[in-house]
C-alpha cells in the first residue's frame, strides 16, 4: 500500500536534531504500514542502516566525552529504538520468507514466478543485509543481528542449492539421437575367427564407413530445457555473490556427471579393463572398436560441445568457474573412452589388429582439434595431454604392426602342401590386407614419416635396404610413398613364401599349377584395385608373365607325355605297315590309362577363377582332342571299333570336369 503524503509530517531540516527527528518520523510511518512494497522496504532498511551507522559513531564519541546528561541518554535510547525497528522489520520479513519454505518441502520453482521471485529477493536481501552490517564496527549486542542474518542466509543458500540441483536434474534432456536407437538393427555380425574371410570381401567393409552423419558434427543440442536456463543462471549468480561458489559448482557437477553416465550407457560404452580387452574374442573386440569409433565422434563433437555450451550459458562464457565445471563434469567420461584406446595398445601386435588400430587412430586424430578447443585452458590440460598420449600409443602400435607384417609373411611356414593347388589362404589374406591398407594411405605415410625421423636420430639395424629399388617405373607414379615401398616389399615376401610352399608338392605339374593360380590372383588383385597405383603397370605385366610361364610349365609337365603317345614319331601319314597293330593298340591303351589317371587326379585340383579355369580347359582340349581325333582317323583301318573307348566328343566333354575341386573317375561310356 502506498504512503500518503498527509500521513507523514516532515519537520524543517534546520539542525542535526531536526534531521534525526525527520528520519525517526519516516521510519515510524513506514514501519506502521504492513503492506509495504519491496522498494519501500529497501528504503526502510537503508534508512535503518544509516541511523545505525550514526548511532555507532555517536556511541564512540560519547565514550570519549564521558557521561552525558539525562536528556542526551533519553535521546540516544530513542534513536537506538528507531534503529532496532528499522533493522528488525526487514530482517523479520526475510526470516518469515525463509522459514516458510523451510517448513514447506515443495519445490519453489514448481509453483510459479511469484514464489521464485519472492524467495530470490529474500535471499538477496539477506546477503545485502549482511554486507551492510559487516561494514560497521558492531558491539556484542548488535552482533546478534549479524548472527541471525548469517543463519538465514545459510538456510536460504542451502535451499537454493537444492532448487538448483532439482531444476537442473528434472529439466535435463537425455542425449538420445535418432540414430542411436536404430543402430542395433543395422550393426553387422563380425566373423568370430578373423576380420578377414577367405572371400574377396575380406575386411569388414562397414568398419571403413563413417557411422556419424556430417550434420551431427559440431552440432550443439539442448541438454537442459532452454526455458530454465535463465532461472539456473539467476540462482547460480546469487549463490556466487553469497560466496557459495563451491556448493553451486558441486551440485552442478554431480547432476551433469550423472547425465554423462547416462549418455555413455545409451551409447553402450561400458567400462573395460586392459585384461577384459586382452582376453576378448576377436568378433567381440572388432564390434567394440566399431562402437568406440562411432561413439567417440558423437560424444566429442555433439555431446561434449553441448556440455561446454551449457556450462557457459549458466555460469558465463569464458568464466573460470564455467571452465572448471565443464572439465570436472566431463573428465571421467572422456578418460573412460580413452582407457579403451589405451587397453587396445597393450599386447602383441597381431596383423588382424592393424585395421582396428588405424581406425581408432584416425578417428582420434581427426577429433584432436575439437578436443584441444574444448580443453584449451590450463584446468583441462591433463585431459588434452592424455588424449595426445593415447593417440601416440595407437599410432606406434599401428606402425609397429604394419612394419612387422612383412616378417609375418616371410615366417608363415607350412609342413604340408595345400590340397588342390588352388589359391592359398595366405595369398588371399595378404592381398586383401594390402588392398585395404590403401584406405589408410595418408595416415600410414604420416606414421612412417615419424618412424623415419626417429630412425634418422637413432638408426635401426633392422632397417631393410633396397626398398628404394624401382621406386620409379613406367606406368607407375613418379614418386612412390613410404607405404607403397613397404607394400611392394610385402608382395615380394609373399612370392618367396609361395615359391617355398610349392616345393611341398611331390607332383611337378601340381607345383606349377599352384604357382599359376596364386600369381594370377596377385595380378588380378593389383590390377582391379587401388594397388595398381602402388605397383604400376610394369609390375603387373611382369607378374602376368610369371603366371603364364607357370601355366606353360604345368601344361608341359602334365600333357606332353600323353600327347607323345598320339604322335607317329614324325610320320605324318603312316602306311598301314609302318606301325604294327599291336603297337598301335598298346599306344592307344596307354593313352587311355594316362588320360584316365590325369582325369581322376586333376578333377580334384581347383582353379577358383572361373575365367582362368575355362581358358585352361579349352587350351588343353584344343591340344588333346584334335591329336586324338587325328590318331584315330589315321589308324582306323588297323584299330577296330571295340578298342576305341571314347569318341572325340566324349573326350572333349570330359575336359569340362577338370579343375572343379571334386575328384571323379571315368566310366566306360555306353555305346548304342
């Protein structure tokens, strides 16, 4: 209720006594009004403090001058009573508001803006009350007001801390992007034995794909409902102004840490020890790495960026407390993710792990600018340093595994020959391995450059000389990268290993058949992939020449003896008397025995490449069938029909059974 001018009689301000009397009249008039506005109450409190200040000063002066007269004592008592009333009234209003909500456990911010403003004003008034009282030199009697004010402020701050925590918790918006809920159905089932299979699509292709859409990168989302940000900032400002910074920061950190734990749970990123990772089955480990790569991008570029933004919106952009809170909230979660990377770097450098190392290294390297920006301040330096350390360890593991791969190829020994003479699993493994390495050319070259710089400082005796040989060749790029030189070396090791494996065969034709298959596979893999840029056309031509040479050796070793049985020792059209009947029959019989023997053996041999298989069948058929037909035609007068087991057409059809990988036996064809 407003105060009418008629209610307040203002005396003339001629002397100090009149000034004090005026203040007393104003205080009484204001104090008698029970429906004061907040402005009026503030005026009353300020006036009371001014009178209190004058009173304290007068008491000091009076202490120096000795005892005063009776009139002066009465006047001092009256002034003290006015001061008490001026202080007691606003303090009582504060106490009334604070104690009301002490008894009522409802959340103030759930009730509406009127209640929240009332409580914020009461808490702020208590803070200002204390500041003004502390500016005076209080006697023991006056300190009771200060003690009461401190008690009220403490209770108000405790309540505001609780309101802050509840407001932050109840209005959190869980991080559940749409692609989180749909990913499980899309996730590939990984081969439990190896990231490689024996087919052409050997490396898990989905590992190479970017699982996070480009639109998600550096995208800030609302982790707390926007409508309550202003309320949270008001509460935080009041808590800070009242020297409750630690309590407010602690409340914020606890709630947001819980939110980050929920985020990691939604991303299915569980805590794993080094032992857990070390003993994990290959299929499970590969899936975990894929999940980690996917989760790291989301967590850093979306969630942490949004978490940093939330902290700045509540506590102020660039404010130290904002930075400290963000680091305290996020440190444990980002370190949990990094621990998986560190655990991966422990243990033997198995070739299968290289692509996992490279995938993890690549995503972390790409995220380092984001991480450096998020933790750019001194308080976040430990997180940034740990990220760089994990990146360095992953890079070292990837590089060491890559460099050891050549030794792994060379040392791959076999005690028995590969059945069927087809493409050896090592050949498939290595060539698909090399093909997929081209997806990481940039990162591998950087890692190898680091290794080269280290070797220049401290040369290694294991450095292989001669890797620069043929670094430039016709049909290949002018400059060959460090990775390319190593890949060429790996292919050379593979050829040497295959040569050794071919010696395990007892049959000479099968030895050449085996090398023919594998060399053709090498050439095809290089020619049909990015490896062509590494090896060049000259290498491909040379490999094709080797493969064709092995095919010729196979043909000579397998079919020359049989074809010799069909030759008439240089006589193109022999007379009936030139070769005896018995000799002709014997040679024909020997041909049938040899052919049936080869048929039984070589139908079990395998040429996986369909085109090569058809070409070789046709090539052999074009040698054998015409020679057989000519032999029968030339000697039909000396060889009766009953001695001819197969027609030319029969023989031609039998060649379609060769190199299918299933052993067959010839049966005497039915004759009409």
